[in-house]
């Protein structure tokens, strides 16, 4: 009678443990014999790896290791580690029934009988692909952030150096420096609104107008198709437009009451390549003459746009004219960070 009661208790305990193992569907819990053959396979293993218990019991556990790890003897090393130090830990790619791979975090431990004899192994693993992808994304974000911070600091350093070098007084240097850095900052704000992926050319022009208090002004006519620019191109265009508008207010079409500016752009096929053609034309302002010296602002305008194609500034008597033709593949290049964002 005592034996029967004891048998009932053992049977009940085994059923209870089996229920726990089967309900742990977020974990693949697999037992192996000493030869590495599967002896049990829970529902979590079925959901994560794809094989059913009927398909896997009796098969080598190497079936869900990738070929490279099988060739290196990784499954055997895990069993050896479990025997020698109590457990074998791993974080590596594993194989599903359908041939796809996933990143798993796993532990292999020994199974012992009541007399402490080793009778096999138990392997517990969990799909950590999402966490790995997140970690990879974070590393790439930090790398990209560091790269862009260096670029930003380099531009600010150049702005500061050149503004001070070309200033006629401390007050003049202060005004120019604050104005240019403010324009650069507003361009950053535009990019941040789209997770630093892009900004439209129309929004960049409007932000430049706002930065000098000319939002809604009918003296600046803007026309062109919707066009997104990559981060670096957006920053370059913001600085260029700021310089053009500032010069127009001081010396050009916006320095009197009659002048106006026409900003237009279009997409053209040039030698089989899609290109952006952009024009800035000032009219009805004071008579313009070629400058006696080329200042930082003029150099900034040409050098910023020349990085993407051809740019030319003409000081026609009727007003300043800027024409530029740039490859779309250069100004719309979005890089690794944008690629990650598109995969969300």
C-alpha cells in the first residue's frame, strides 16, 4: 500500500513537472542522452525551432546547430563543459526546421539520476534575435551619431574661424557667428523632426526665410517639386540659403523696397542621370558689381554646393544669380541610419 501511494506521488510530481516544462513556451527545453540524442522536446522547442517532438526525439541535437558550429564541434564542447564545470553556456546562431537562423542564448546542464549518476543533458535556449538586432541597431546609431557630431563640430569650427577672420569688428564677428550658427541649428531641428533622415527642400527654404523674419513675404517667390534631401545636403543648403538671404538683405534685392527673389528648382535628366537644377535670381535691387574680394560667405555658398555637383554665382548688374546642378544620388544619399529607420 505504501508503495502504491509512493508511486502515485511520483506520478503526480512528474505530471506537474511535465506541465511546467510544456507551459514554458518562451523557452526551448530539450533533454538529451549521453550520446547527444534528443529524449524530450517541449512545446517551446516546437514553437521556436519548428520541429515537433515526434520529429526530433531520437535525433541528434546537432540538427538545430548551424553547419559551421557542427563542423567545429560546438555541440560536443557544450556537453563537455556541462560535464566538467556543471554547465555550458552559449550565445550563437541556431537553425530552424525551415532553414532560417535565429540568435539564441542557451545553457546546457547535466541530468543526474537519484544516485548522482549522469544520465544525460538538458539544454534550455531562448530566441534572442530581437534583442541582438536592437543591440546592433544601438551600436550603429552610436557610430552614426559620433560621425555626425564630428561633421557638425567641424562645420561649426569652420564657421567660427572664418567669421572671426573676415569680421571688421568684434561686434560684426559676434553678429555673423550667431546668425550662421542659428541657421545651422534650425536645419538640425528640421532633420530631428524626421529622425535625422531627411528634410524637404521646400521646408529648408521656408526655415531660412523664418530665420531672418521674412516668413510669408511675397518678395520671395519659391517654386519646385517636393524633394527630400539627405542630412548632409540639407545642412549645406540651409547654410547656403542663409548666406544668400543675408547678403540680399544687406546689399541685394531685399535691401530696398522694390527688389524680389525667385527661387526655383526642377529635376532634369543630364547625361542619363537624374539631377537637381536650382536657380536663385535677384531682381529690382540695387545695381550689383563684382565684389572686390571673395568673402567667407561667397566661398561657403560655392564650396557647400560643389560637393554635390556644379555651382556658380554670377554678380549680374540686375542682381545676384546662383545656378547649380547636382546629382540626386548625392543629395538624397541617406546612409546606414536611414536604412535602419526604414526597417522599423
